[in-house]
C-alpha cells in the first residue's frame, strides 16, 4: 500500500502534471459520447440499428485511416497545426450529422458526413500519451501515468454514457448527439489550456522510412492483439444498448456501458500503483484471457440488475490491458516515431472498435444481444493468443 501511495504522490508532486491530468478528462469526453450518441441518433432517425452500427463503424475506420498521417505530421512539425485544423473541421461535421434529419440527408450523405467526422477527429489521446512519454522518462512513473490515463479514459466512458443515458431519458431525440457535439467543441481548446504542449520536444533528425514504426515486428504483433481485443469492446458497445431495449428500458444500455467503465477505472487505478515481477509481455496474455471469462458469463443473463455486476468484473480487466499495451508501444517505438507509433496503436483500437460494432450490429439483429456478447468473448480470447505470440517473440 505504501508503494501504491508513493507512486501517485511522486507523480502528482509536479504541478504541471496535476493540471494536465485534471484537464485530460474533459478533453476526452468525446470518446465516451460521440460513438454512442451517433449510434442512438441514427437508430432513431432511420429505425435500423444495423445501419447505425455500420455508420459508427465506418466513422471509426476513417479515424483509423487518418490517425497515422496526423501522427507523422505531428512528429515532424509539432502538434499545434494538427490540433487547430481538426478542432475546427470535426465539430462542423458532427453538427451536420446532428442536423441530418432537418437537412434531409440520404443514407449515402450520412455516411460521407460520418467519414468526415472520423477522419478529422482530433488525435488527443495519442498526443496525451506522447506527452506523458516526453515528460516522464522514469519507467515507474510512466507506468503510473499511463495507468492513470487509462483510468481517465474509462472515466470518460463512464461519465459520457451516463450523461447520454440521462439525455435519452429526459431530452429530445437529438439530445445525446448534441451533448457529444458540445464536448467535441471544447476538447482542443482544453488541450491548449493544459500547458502540456510546452513539453513537446522534437526528436533528433535521423533516417526515416516510409513504413515508420511498422518495420518493427513486435509492434505489428502488438497491434494485431490490440485490434482483436478492441473488437470485443465494439461488441459490448452495441450489445449493451440492444440488451437494454430487449429488457424494456433503453437507458439500461448506456448505464451498463458506464458500469463496465467504472470497473475498468478501478482496475486501472489499482494496476498503476502496483509492481509486478512479470514482464509486460507476460502480463498481457493473462489479463486478456481473464477478460474473456466474464464476457462468456454475459450469455445466460437476462436481467439487467444481474448483468451489471458481471459487466463490472469484465471492465476491471480493460484498463490494465490497455495500460500494458501503451507501455509496450512506448518501449518498442523509436523516439523519431513516438507519436506515429501511438497513432498506429490508436488505429488498431478504433479499427477494432469499428469492426466489432459493425459485426455486432448484424449479430444482434439475428441473435439478439447474446450475439454481440459471444463476439466479445471470442475476440478477447483470440487477443490473448496474439499476445502469447508476442511473448514468444520476445
């Protein structure tokens, strides 16, 4: 316990770190609101959860496609220009998506607008992790910071869906996406207000390659494991709302996502204060395999009150797993590709989410929410197998 307290005390002893950590939560709120808000908005607009899920999936794929490009630009020219451009374009496109009904947009036009939203998403999570790496050369403090960042992400996934659930319960049909738009407008200004961009340091000029960090086979295996794991997250993101509707209360969908995220936040907070003798490559397959067990336990449950604690247990493994992924990316990537390596990790994450949501949207229409939960369990187990390959390679 003393080591736990000492690690967080050492991290927060620096005033600039405390301010950055505090502001990193509100600047990440779009993560917990945009995808879910879009899903619910388009489901109400079109009456098809399969179409809504495919649009959100396409949105994530567009984000994944442009993220490495934005990361390479940031590595070479700094992050400020990237942040300004995306901080303007993304909110405008999201506003157009919100107004799709009054504007009379066809399904094809909705797809185009959603692609713009994804392609112009500000790379805040990537930059936050790169800035932590630059600010904290000490590996122990970096583990704590990355674990804290995973907790922040889960808080965004907890608070965001909870607010979305509130908007569903008491607001008009467009309220969930309008809330997501408000957070998106504020995100980039909050990054500038944090002062952390002053930590940015350019790497020494060196030989560059078209493939950048993708030449490292360890990173390729890690990204494959990350992609497969986040398919599970996409599955539950669709499965929980469908479970809520099947149980007779739509608000249960966002509420279950929030419960899962609370478990993840607590798991990440505990992980950040602990020391493990096992290497990161040995830890990763274990935590991924453990995650598959509660996903399987979702299948026989039909009562939302009974599913909530199972979702909590499943979530407890998410932040530790993603913390280990971030630490391994930081360990494997060379300095000249620091941001780009994290963007490829983000690409694996959002692509996995998008593919998982798209597949889950089809499965829930054919098999109900259990189709999505089965996808989540299978994906977590497959990710553990990839992670074992990483361990063997090391």
